[in-house]
């Protein structure tokens, strides 16, 4: 092996990833930052440089803050119950069950279904006048809820789609981590007389910490970028996210600005602000999780 | 365009990997020396057989059609590639709803009067051509089809309410908007649980398009808050909503479809292409319950229809314009009408026997072709549309009206709409 070969080959071997990442990851990221400094309308002949004007408009834009609130509200309504339930399901699946593989595959089924199909079906179920959910609520004596008009109602409906799809997936990841916990730790606890609950909180949860951090960070990144569910919740309603943007998320607003408003500069500014928010929140969650679960 | 090199770069990378999607206008000679003309359409224009006919008559031309299933992605692609400066087809279809956006970028399209062949005067209905002519007189597109408005109604429900139900008798109810809403009051009082119309926006948009001045005046100044006719229409429609005349079903939503099936509203503003939608959604169980009449409050109106345009990007603009002119001639449009039911915008085609004799079995064998031809001729003039007109209708006023149907105070919703329109127009 020649000297040059030994020096250069390793870089060539890892190059495909980095070249691709630079082309489809890094370049768009930086170019978006560049575009965000212009008053850049699709099809405009000569976009004008306006510096940070887009960002200034954005921070004064009520619709953006509303979208940000909606995003966080849907994120909290989906991620929190999702992860709690995923841990519980994982614990149940970890018990001695008959047909274990069947159960484990079963929780993954919602993840296999197409997201678009799922969203349209849920949109139907949560229909304000003829939806099944309201029919069922009617049977137990609850007044019908206008799932599209009410802010909280629409968030619950959208969060339920997210939960339906991702709970099982997260449960399996947590289950894998649970099975990696050494048996002898539990046996020692059993000998010391720890109850099942005590074993769960004092052994299982702390030892799941790295996995929980992973699950929480990925669901933060995904949750804050939620788009398909609100976009197709009422497919005929365009990209406004409800008549008064009741469930318009940040990415949906970005999409609306770029592809309905044709204002690429503004949309790019939204993209960058969202990017920074995702990093900040994911980082925050990382530290909180690391401290909280010891 | 300063940033063209970037799109060129991306195009080069993409087309190396995939097919040659970019810069079609450039190398448009086929291997055997024919001129290749690309035409981008959406939904169904009904041109497939016409292309073969044209190629047979013009051996030096090869036509490639790029067909998109739906209008929205087609126009998104259109605007994106206008911005990129390359990648558009030689002929691009433009739908009426997106026309205002296209007209605001008229400088990027060829003036067909200048590059196109000589076309006989009065080929199209006046208002159809007006809408696609710029202020300085450039013709940006050739008209293909239109969507003249008539009124669809449920015979059985009209009878139940004690209203006349035969196509002649109902005409008095649909004479003006006043008579329309008055009949609505009478209807909802008699038939509980059924509304008069499907959704406020569907009625409001038709009323709005009849106004002489719309959201913009002719100098492109937004006049939403100063044009009192707009507020008057708003008040009329929202008070009808308050009186229970609206079924509160957003058009084309799942619930709207269900509303058709369950018969939850008695009238529907009906452009020619809506008959097919009604048939699909209401289904065989409601056959012969729906009827359509050649009357529309305050005259007529139009919803939908398209144009063929030739972007400046095209390297074969002259030949493309020739093809577009041929496709939009009355003789060809009638063939497209027979193939896919696209209702012609050409005056001569409106008198063609094929059109006049067309009937619709679902609507009690009504002579639909003749009926909509009558309606098309009732339209007086095209309202001037400003740059963000389509967006104001779709993303501001329609949702605001729907919010009133969801229970929001009409005055507050009006304030939101005015503010939204200003933002959209910015």
C-alpha cells in the first residue's frame, strides 16, 4: 500500500456521505439563510437585499407567534402522553407474554400505515358535523365539539394522530433498551425485597436514561416540524390551518408563505428561526432529561 | 436574473441523475430533426387525440405533453420555474383562479398578438379575452374552456317547502340575490334540518365576481375597505348564515361530500363542471332529485376554465403559439369538449350542434350544453383582478366566511378579512 493511498483512501471512503450531506443538507441550509436576507418573491426578476428585515417582520407577525404556540401546544399534547404510554407499553411487552412477537409487531402496525391515509381517516373521524368521534361523544351525552373551529379541540385531534402513529414505535425502542438491562440488578433488588413498582422506578427508568434522551430529542425534532397532519386535517382547507389558523403550525405557515404567498425570503426566515428553536428546545430537553432521570 | 447560475447548477446535478427535466426550451430538436413542443396541462384538457392530428398535419413537429393530475401542483411548478428562469414547457396551461398571479408576471410571457398567428376577431367570449389582456393591451393567453354558472337545486326539497320546483318556475326565485335569499328564508322555515346553500364562501364568491370593481381597482390599489359593495355582499351573506341558510360545509371537504349524500342543502351555485361533482357526491340514490336551471341571481358568472400561454422561456415561441392557437380554435375545442367535457370559451363552439344537444342523464336529461351556453352569454364583463386577487379569495375571504359559520362574530371576522387582505397584497 502506497503512502498516498493510506493517507487519502480513508477520506475517500467516508466522502460519499459528506459530499451528499454538503449537497442536500448543508448547501440548502446555508442558501436558505442567504435567501432570507432578500425580499425574494417567486418569479421576481431582481430580488432586493433587505438585510434582517424579514426577521424583524417575523417577530412582529401575530400569525407567526400563533403558529409557534400551536406547534408547542400540539407538541406537548403529543410527545408527553406518547412517551409516558410508550414506557408503560414497553414494560408490559417486557413481561412474560404468550405470542410475544405478535404483540410486539402489533404495536408497530400504526407506524407501517401511510401517514397521508392515516391523516385523512382521522380527519374524517374528527369531522365536526358527521364525524364518528362526535357521534360517540353524543351517545355518552357530551355535546358535539367542532374539532376544526376550536383551537384546543383541533390540537387534541392532531395530537391523537401523532400519538397513534408514534407510540408503538417508541415503545419498541424503549423495549429494546429494557431488555439490555442486566437481569442480576433486578435479582439483587428482589433479594432486597423491592416491590415491582420500586424496581421500575429505581432500576428500569434510570437505566433507560440514554434511550429516553434519544426518544425525547427525536420526538422534539419531529414534533416541532409537524406538517402533514395539520396540512391534511381538512384537505380542502388549503394551508391556513383552520379558518383562523387554529391549528396552523410553523412549518405549515412556512409552506403557506413560500408556496401560496410565493414569498421565499420570508419563508426562509421562518425556516431559520424554526431551526434555531428546534436546536434550543432539543438541547433543553437533553439537559432536563439528563438531570431529571438519575 | 442574478441567481440563475444556482438553478442551472441544481438543474445540471438533477438532470445528470434523473431525466432531462430542465431547460426544455433549449435543446428542443429531436434526433430526427423535428421541433419538439412541450405542453404542460393539468386535470383533463382533452387534447390527446388532437396532438396526433396536429402532428399528422405538421410532420416537422413532435408534441410532448406533461400532464399533472391537479391544478395546484401544476401552478406551483409554473411559478417556481418562472422564478428559476428555466424549465417551463413551451405552452403552459393557466387556470382562471391563478390568472391574477400570472398577470402580475405578464412580462415573463409572450404577447400572443405579437408572436401568434392572425386570429379572427371575436373567437372567444369578450370577457374571457378581457381577463387575460394586460393594461397595455398584451394578450397573455388563448382561452380554452370556461365554467359558466347556473343554479342547481333539489326538486324534492323545493316541493317539500312549497316552492315551485320546475326549471321554469324556479327562475323567479333565482332572479336576483334578494329573491334568492328571500326564498332561502322561506325554505329554512319550512324544511327543518336542511339548509338553503352549502357554504357561505360558495355564494359570496359568485356575488363578488359580479361586482364591477373587486378587491383591487384598475391601478392595482387594494380597495377592500373602501369598496362598499364588498362589505354589502359580506353583510348579506353573513346575515343569511345567521338565519340558518348555510349548511356550514366547506366546499370539497369530506363533510361537504357527506352533505350532498344526506341532502343537507337545497341549492348549489353550479358551474358547468359541477354537474359531475354533484353526480359523484350525491350518488345514484339521489338521482333525479337534483335539477339545474338556466338562471343565476343577477345575471351570470364564471368559475373555472383555463388558458394556454407561451412563456418567454420557450425557444420555439412562434411554433408554440401556432399550436396553442390551433388547439383553442372552436373546431378543436368542440372535440376536447366531446372527449373530456371541457366547456368551450369560443363563441362559435357555443352554437355547435354537438354542444347544444348534449344532455345530462343524472339531472333528468336536461340539455346541459345548451343551458350553459345560454349562461355563458349572460356574463357581461370580466372583473379586473389585481396581483393577489386569487390569494385573497382563497386564503383570506373564504376562511373568514367559514369562521363566521363556525360561530365567529361577523364584524370581527370582517376586520380579520380586511387585515388579511392587506397582508396578502403587501
